[in-house]
C-alpha cells in the first residue's frame, strides 16, 4: 500500500523537488533552517506555512472533485469563517468558542452546497457558485463592511503561533491531511466516493447511498475551508470580508489537478493534492525570491503551471510510455484507445 | 464468379500483449469478398481485441494487414474507416447527448455553402433508418431511445461508412428477432455487392443462419477456420470449448416451492408498467418473457425500487414494506443484476475486486470496511466459481472482456447472499459454455431456497429454469404459464397473441 502510494505521487514529488531546486538557484540560502526563540525559521518553513490555506482547501476539494463535483465557494466560506471568528472574540468570546463557531459556519455552508447537489440535483458548479457570490455578502454583513481587527492571543496563535517550535498552520494542515486520508482509506469511504464519481447510476443501483456521500464531501470541504479562513484571519489579526480567500478556490482546484486527480471524478489521492498545494506555494516563492517585478508574477506562475500540466498530460505520458516500451521491447498495457486521463488513475494512495 | 477470388482483407500473425496476458498470439484472418465470416470463441478468447487490433483502436504488437493486396496500417478507427472498414464495437460508443442524426453523421455531415445542412441530415437519417424498420425522430437525443435502437443506429452508421469490410462485434445481443431479421437483410445486401462482413456473436443459430465461414479463437490463438456448410453446431462448440457440451434441458422436478416471501398486489408505475400481482415463493424461479420494450426491465426495476411504484402494496414475509430505493432493497436482501451492464452495472475504473464486493460493502456501511482476507476469499471464490477470466483481480473492470464483466456483476450480487435475486438478461454476451453454467447456477440457487426473478429474451433459457413464466406485452402482464405449459411454443404464442390473464 505504501509502495503504491509512493508510485502514485512520484511525479508530484519530482516536480516539487525541481521547483524547490529552482528556489535554491535564485536564492542559495533557501534550504537554510534555523531555530530561534523557540521557533523554526527559514524559506522552506515559509513555504510550508504560507501553503497552509491552499493545502487545507485541497483536502476537501479532492474529495469533491472525486465525486465529479467542484466547490467554488471555499474562498467565500473562508471569509465567512474569518468573520465569524473575529466577531465572536470582539464580542468577548474565547478563542475556542470562536474556532468552534467558525467551523460550524463552515459545516453549514457545506451542508447547503451538499443538499443542493445531492437532493436538488443542481450542478455542482452552479450550486457552489451561488455561495461563492453570496458568501462574501454574508461575511460583509457580519463584519459590517469594515476590517474587523482583534487582539485575542489564543485566536492569533492559530495563525501566527507555534506548536513545539513548528508554526501552527503547518501542524494544522498536516494533521487534517493525515486524519482525512486515514479516514477515507482505512474505512470504505474512499472507495465508495470513487465509485459514485466514476459511475453514479451503477453505484446507486449497487445500493450505495450516493446522497449521503455527496453531502459528506461538501461538509468536509466546508470544514477545511473554515479552518483555512480562521488561519488567514488569525495571521493578519483581522477579518477582511473582501479579500480573505479571494480566488483561493482556483488555487485549490489547481492543486488537485497538479496532484494528477482527474476533474472527471473517480480515483483520487489526497497526498498528491497536498503536494500540488506545496508546488503552487513553491512557485510563488521562486517568483518572490527572484526579485522579479510583481507585474510578472501571474504570468510566470501561469507559465510554470502550464509546463507542469503538459508534462503530466496523458498524451505526453503516452509518448513517454511508448518510448519506454520500445526500449524494453514488447509487453504493453498502454491505454491505446483515446489516452484519457486514465493512466494516472490506475493506482491510488 | 471467379474460381479463386482474391481476399479483400488478409491479416497475418497478429500479436497483442497486455500486462500479464497474451491476448492474441499470431492470429491469421482472411476475408473474401461477399462472405459473412463469423468470429467465435469463449468470453475473453480475444475476439474484440482482434477487431480493435485490426482497426487500429489498439496498437498491435506484431503482424501485417493487407487490404486488396496492399499493406495498410490504420492508426485508429477513423483511419480504418477511410480505408473502407466500418466497425460496430461491442460496447457501443455513441454520443448520448447528441441527436440521432448527429450520431449517424458525425464526421461526414452534409455541408451546404460552408454550413451544416441539418435539413438534409435529418431527411437522410430518416431514409437510412427506415431501411432498418425504424421510424424515429432524428432530432431527438439518442439517449432517449432504448439500447436496441442505439444499437441499430450504430450499425447503420458503420454500414454507411464501410465500403469494403463491415465488422460487427455482438451486434444482436440486445435485439429482438424482428430487428435481427432487418440487420441480416442489410448484411445480405452488402455481401451481394461484394463486401465482406465479420460477425461476432455467441448465438450459434444466428451464426449458421447468416455466415459462410467461421474462425474460432481460443485463448488468443486460432484453433480453426471452417466452412459452416461442412460442420454442425456441436463441432463448432467443441472447437470453441475444447470439449463436448450437453444440451440444456428443462429439469423435470421443480420441487414444490416454499413459503411466499414477496407478495405484490396491484403493483405498478404509471407510464412504465401497468399494475400487476406477483406472489414470489422461496425456491422458485419466475421467468419474465416478452419482446423488447414489453416491460420486462421495467418490472425488474420497479420491484428493486430503482423507480418507486405509484400503485399497489408490497409485503415481504407478510410485513408491508416500501421499496423505493435500491439501498433499501439491498438491506432487505434483494439483488438486481441489471440489463445494461455498461451504464447500470460496472464501475469501470474500479478494480474487479472492488466491483465484486461493492454491494456487500455498501450494505455494511462505509464505517465497517470488509477485512482484506475476507475480500480475497470472496473474490477468489467467485472468480473460480464463475470462471471469470482475468489477469489480476486488481485490474480495472473495464479491461475485462464483455462476458467476463457480466460474470463479475453476477458475482457482486451473489456475494451479498440475497434472498430474492432479480436477473435482467443474465446471459447477455455470455459464451455457450458459461451460458450452460449460469443456467445450472440458477437451478442450484433455486434448490438452495433462493427466490429468483429472471427476465430473458431467450425462450429456451426461460424454459430450462423457470418454475413459472409471466408473459408481458406492451408494459402489461398478459399471461402466466406454469408446469406443463412452459414450452417455447406456448411462450411465443402468448407473446404474439397477448391472451388475457387466466
Ligand atoms: N487493456 C487491457 N489490459 C489488460 N488485459 C486486457 C485489456 N483488454 C483486454 N484484456 C484481456 O484480453 C482478453 C481478451 O479480451 P476480449 O475483449 O478480446 O475478449 P472477447 O473474445 O471479445 O470476449 P467476449 O466474448 O466476452 O466479448 C481478456 O482476458 C481481457 O481481460
Ligand atoms: Mg468481446
């Protein structure tokens, strides 16, 4: 099982290494890590820390995409969760209450999306678009249109503090990633989610409760989005309804795609998506460290990502495969018919 | 007529390897103009693989293909169409969300002044399909029609596109006698014009009816090519299986069935199936007979709760129940092996192993995963019992041959150990050997006290295992036959007359 996971995520590992080496090339001190004032410091730690929101989002997004869905609302849910947490502590509540309230808000958002998709059969892209647009309005209502700042130590700790010297956001996304991976793979949840993503009609006829599963994946997505929202708010010590999590749903989707998961649903790997999130953050880091004018940021990011996706494309993979097949003579199990994104999905984590 | 006609297509030494399996081993196939050439063999023998290797849908690992004496190397179905080789693949691949005429004309649409000429397209579609006895609206979505109609559209498309060779991979599996007649008359027309037709099927009667010669594959090798006028069905079966096969006959002793397990009164769904009564007892097989669209599949679906009934009452062991979803039916130990295995049955990218345990796992709930050892034991047991041919249980089920997919689906439901098992066309696409085995399996299950409902378009099969036969017509139950009445002739007669229930 470990071996299969490793083979599945090998391309992502290689790409991550290459991008990290690029970082090293533009900034030789990149890999330097030190321990000061009870906290780890270094560019590598920064990548892990700054990547936390997208990493968290990608966990839920992976599951949603595995069911052939998509969740566009996660950025707005981040804003709502940040606003809820901020309003609880400014209203005199403790950090723990604030966290719980924010998570409940995330779950409520997930439930809304899930019910629309599973029971009312609204297409996921449309269903979640509603909340993507309306969600920011809700967040603005909570913050009353201004940036709601706070000084609650406990809440700030979630974004800027450390646990055993490791920045808290890193601990949170690693813990969530491990937890969700274990839950979906140690139980039958992962297989059943994949089944409805591949062929929902057949799965339903096989007796799978596809509605409950669909609601579940949107709940998970709302939950991790709320966590990400709290981290972002805690980091800037305030809830900004307009900008918190803005466009982050796109990074989350990208992380899933870079992770080699098909947007058509089915086989998925959370580990690969998390690596995808780290790849995106490392690309951001290269651009930052190279001191390029910020106008180029998005263009360069787009270019690097296009290269990554082309390398992973089924056509290129098929070519590579044929080359290898020629080298090692005959035996072939290539997907000769229309090389769909199948190859990546043969093994799973 | 020349004495020594030149072959239109000649394939020599075709090889195809898959990871863990040799699918084709130096296969030769020669087609002469004007002949119908049957390609026969067990499930997984390599028939479909051979076709795909010829048309370039698969990249072959060895061998040459000559068309009219010149070597060709089609790199895909489109290129082979350009050479005049039209193909209907086993898993019909049409675009369900496009109209009938789009599907028929995709890639060779009539154009007028640079624009698609829809008018002409629809008119031509009507004309072409009329030749197959179909009078349907070409502007409608193809998915709104039955598999049989989709099958005919696929055949019509291939016929229009083929100039020299037409390849049909199990084209008649979901067709009725009437439609089969029409397809055959088209085929005869084509061969009269000098085309060669390759015909793959598991129905030997049809092979002898239409074909001139047959090539038999076993485990990826050609075991012989015969002129059909020189051999008997038994000879061909022996060539396919490597051993002799007893004809299946109706078991004389249908021991008296046990207690009533399921009782349906006035059960039905408007627009799908008229209200019907059904008393199902333990240890009996109720056969459902009727033509395509007569309501066989609908009856199965409404009992399993795929669509919920809007009429009538259901009682399970005397207790009233509501059957309105497959999940509930599964919980109550019902099973339904659906007719359309590709869309309703297999979960293509999941492994054979996962597909087999899917329903059992769904019933246990996601929190209680089946133990690895238990899964292996179940999978091994059914792979062996049903003789599912696979390279490994970990391969995605979509890579299995059609018949083997069917067996894996049967395994999925047997693994749930149901009390009531509904089988909709359980032998579709299954080879003669496995066909006999499935019939005896149904008999064994009945003797063990299971209650079965089996819908089939093969009368002989129904006669072989049914304790009672319900005859359906126009989505209505018209007759029940029992005991001595269960003969092929009686069933055929009831279907055509539609006598009212006794
Ligand atoms: N892509 C693939 N990878 C691995 N094995 C494959 C692949 N495609 C087919 N096979 C195997 O090749 C063998 C031949 O399959 P094929 O579909 O040609 O059988 P067939 O004669 O058409 O059977 P049927 O009558 O059931 O349709 C089967 O054992 C199948 O599992
Ligand atoms: Mg086949």
